[in-house]
């Protein structure tokens, strides 16, 4: 008895669909890729109920003829390759000719498409692989593909879907992976009737900030490299913006998002020990290689690829990223996260450092009423030894006056302690325990954080009315979030009113806030709130205060007057946790008297 029979197309397609379309997000990916392959410059994605009831992609690409419109739902129907050789030089996103056949097997699909030189278009309705209707129709040029009721005939699959918020976040991720690298195409994303993203064509950096918010513009270094085997173009995150999760790591090859552990390792290796433990750099890196030298046909969803020049690529990528980071590392030789000693770079070859000369007062008696003073000479030697960015810093103030009566930190308030600003980012002053080097930004962050958290705990907060109210505008998604955070912001002393769905007006700010750019401040706060920075804090109010404090704090590079430094140091020591910033980073490094003597 013969047992074997050939499966009907509809069943074969359903089986294939299991590989290609496992959730709404994968259908979104296939439809967006088709629109790009059609040469579209504007692509609109519309979803309802996280893609469960509707996924629609509208493009202004080449469109399809009447018969192509029918054929495109057949299995192995593709216009992108013709012969085996074509498989080894893929220049399009698709080529397997199975996506639409798979989707049409498990959903109700409505296609409307028109070629640029045709007067009329075609409209097709297909359900579970069966064409229900096809008729000429008046429609714009290009293609609209509407996928309704995904998995309507595969209840098992439908039941496996997660709740809408989860499925939608998968869709958003697919949208990011595609739109990030195709920054020359305009995209929109509309979910349940709300426009969430409206991305204009532009540069990669513009696209990054359209997707993640304005503050992202400042968080990256450009990476660029061109060799015979690869062209690299992208952005790598500054180490201080590293994250606790690997979330924002995007590698693209020839316009395709890929997962490639070895290449990702190359990028991370370039950072070496610039990153704190258990944190990961963010990056968006596009590689352009000869399509003949990669194989993208090793996995149905094409997120895995094989390179012919594996090892060379690895080395080139690592050194390109290193080069981009190089400029940064030079600027931060003095790191506060590598206690206990300073990180003084090795002396140049052949350089014999002169013996340190320190004069001190042998008659020093800490209990004497009027303190005598010790002069510590910071000679030019030090400057030669460690070439400071701005030699003026040392020349202007050659010596630090170190009074002797340093019995406690409180003594700071009595005779005002002399402070020295180093590299326009550190305040050097003297304490009973030694020479203190204070990171000005982190110190200020701590002070502001304490003030903000205190004001949110007290009923009455100090706020100042703005002379000119400031309007702030957000994307619809960010506006939702901002609305959610309004009660917290008000408790810190902000006065904010809603003008429209996405526009807010700020009429007062906390009394200490000297932030001129409120929009950036809030954008950053929202970005932090969405990001991994949240995890360190016990509650959301704390994390918000930390984020705001970070925005409002003085930056490295800001020149401070003697009075400002003294005020900052005094305010800092009034904080119960003066030695660590809200982020957990170290604020003060002490050089002990024994170490100075050495
Ligand atoms: P593939 O993309 O691998 O070729 P698909 O099943 O995704 O396979 O699509 C089949 C064919 O349908 C494509 O090769 C293309 O010719 C046509 N097609 C699909 N979507 C569009 C679109 N948005 N605009 C124009 N043609 C399209
Ligand atoms: Mg396709």
C-alpha cells in the first residue's frame, strides 16, 4: 500500500510559515523589507492590537502588475533572484520568495498595488492561501499590504502570543532594527490610531536621535574606516553611557541587522577596561561588504550571516572602534573609578623623574591655636610628568596652601579652605585625612540629588517662577511617559501644565535649577527612565531625582571661581553620603599624607 502523498500548498505554506512568521513582529519585518526592496522612499507601518488584528505596510515603491500581484503569494515566487549564482551575491533584503506565501497561509491579506505607469491598480483578497477576489481598483502607486487576523486558522499559534505590550515591543524592536540603518528612507509607525514615530530621511545620527531622543546625539563617537574588504560607518557609545544590559548593540551588514557574537566581541574588546564591571557599550555600526563575500542564506530570518573574511573583519572592526575611543581615553587619564591610587601614566622613555620636593613644618603642632602653614610646592616637574590639557591650570596657582588645623571636615566652614581646580574638572583641597581630589560634576550631582529627594519628601517645596514659560514637546510615546511622571516632577518644584497631547508648558522650576535647556533636560530624563539606569534605584522617584541631578550638575570643563569651589565643597560635606554620587560612582579620592611624603 502506498502511504506517501504530496501536501497541498496551503498545508506546505503553513508549515513554512512556522519558520518565517512566528509572531506579528516577524510579519512586520518581512513586509517592511519587501517595501524597501521595491525602492520605496516613504514607508508607513500601521498596527492594531500589537499586530494581532492588523499589520499594514504602505509604500511608494515600484508596485506590482496584475499578474505579479497574484503570483507574489505563491511559494518560491520572487523577482529578486533568477539562478543559483544570484544566491551568492544578494543585494536585496528578500530573495527566498516565501514570506508572502507564508503570511497568506495564516492570515487574511488585502493587497492593493499599482505600477507607476498604470492607470489602475489591482486589489486582491487572499485568505488561508485561497484567493477570494481580485479586481481592478483605483489606488495610489506603490503597494499597500494589509495582514488581518494573523493566525486566524492556527489557534495553537494564536494562543502562544504574549500580551499586547510584549508583542508590540517586539514590533518596535524590528522597526528599530530596520529604520536605524535605512536612515535614507522616511518611516512612520502608527499603533492603535496613534502616530508613535515619524522618521524623516537623514543621517544615521539623526535617525538615532529620532528613535531614542535628542540626548543620544551627545552620547556617541563616530567610527569610520574604509578598507578593501569592508567599509565601516557608525557610532559607538561613550564609556560613561555604558549600560547594565546588552540592549543597544546594533550591527548591520549591507543594510541588514545581524547577530554575530564574534563581531560583537570585537567591539567590546576595543573598550577593554574603559568600562565598569558588568556594563556593556552601546553601538550602532554598519558594515558594507562585497555581497559575494557573505552568505546570508544560512537562516530563514537572515539575522545570521557568514563572512569569508572573518578574522580580518574582526581585527579591522576592533581597531576602528579603538581609534574612535582613543580620543576619549586621552581626555580622561585621571579616572576616579580605579581606586585606590592615582592612575598616573608611565613617564616617557628616557625620562628620569626628579626627586619630589616637599617642605613641611617640623614644628607642626595640630593643637596649637593659630595654625602655621605648610606650603606644598607643585613644581613644573609635575606638569612635565603628566601633560595636562590646560597648562594654565597649574601655572596660575603654583602652590596649594595647606593649613594645618585639619581636625575634621567641619573645619571647612571656619577659615575658608583654599581650593584649586585641576583640568577644569576636579577640585583639589586639603582635609585632615590628606589631599582631597573631588570630581566637581559628581559632587554637584550628590548635592542636587539630596536637595531634590528632600523636597519631594517635604510638603512644601521651593520653586522659582520662570520669567518666560518654556514649552516642551515630546513624541506621543514620550508624552505618555512624561504625563505619568508629572506628579513626581511637581513634587520637586516644577510647575507644568499640559497644552496638548504632546506639548507641555513649564512655568516654574525647583529653586536650585539653573538649567537653561529644559527640553534636553527632560528628554534625557525620559531616556534614562526608559533605560537601564533605573535598575540601581529602589524606587522611581529616586531614579528620577538622580537623572535630573545629573542633568543639572555642572559639567567637567566649567571653570569655577574660588568662592564657587568653596561653596561646592561645603555643600558636599553637608550631605550624609558625601563620598559617592547617586549613580554609585566615587566623588572623592584622598591622597594620604604618607603617600605625599613618599
Ligand atoms: P522575496 O522578498 O523573498 O522575494 P516575498 O514573498 O517577500 O519574497 O515577496 C515575493 C515577491 O513579491 C517579491 O519578490 C516582489 O517581487 C513582490 N513584492 C512583495 N512585496 C512587494 C512590494 N511592497 N512592492 C513591490 N513588490 C513586492
Ligand atoms: Mg520578502
